[in-house]
């Protein structure tokens, strides 16, 4: 069961840097307030889970309103698991969405012009 109140409440463009600790209760960032977590974290909707540099764990619900933000900042000195694991671990598994390069406008124009040239050549060769 969660605590009866908020463990962290950030508002009015304030920024809180969280590098460790234990938290009981949800968190809230509103009116351009920012909560920045340093370590290995992942976010799934309003749930943030992961580990701080000192290996303490975080599993908290964070709600954002009116431009509030949550930043997850990895540390260079901390190794985070990035590939799916086959066994349960204490670290979150982060999987990036595959990206496919999309053609930009100039490449689409080149394709269109090439098709026009081929079509013109076919028409002229038939005549």
C-alpha cells in the first residue's frame, strides 16, 4: 500500500534533482516543475522504476500536470542493462523502439522526377 500523501511535490518551474533515497507515496510535478532522476530508470506511463547509483531502488508513480516533466538521466559511471534478459534481474530492461529512416521531401522529389524521365523515355521509344 502506498503512503497517505505525496513523497515529492514540485511546482512553479522548480527543478528537483534526485540522486538517491527511499520514497513512500506518489510524486507530482506541475506548472513546469521538473523532477530529474539520476541512475538507471525507465518510465511506463506514470510509473518510474529503476536503480540509483548507490543501488537503492525506486518504484514510484509520478503524475505531471500543466507542463510538469520527469527527466531520467543515465550516469556514465553506472552500467545499465539495455538488452532484454532471459532471467529476472534487479535492473529495468530498456528496449528502444526500432527506427526506420523515412524518405525526406528531396528524396521523394528525386523518385518522382526519375519516374517521369522513365515514362517519357518509354513514350518516346514507342513513337
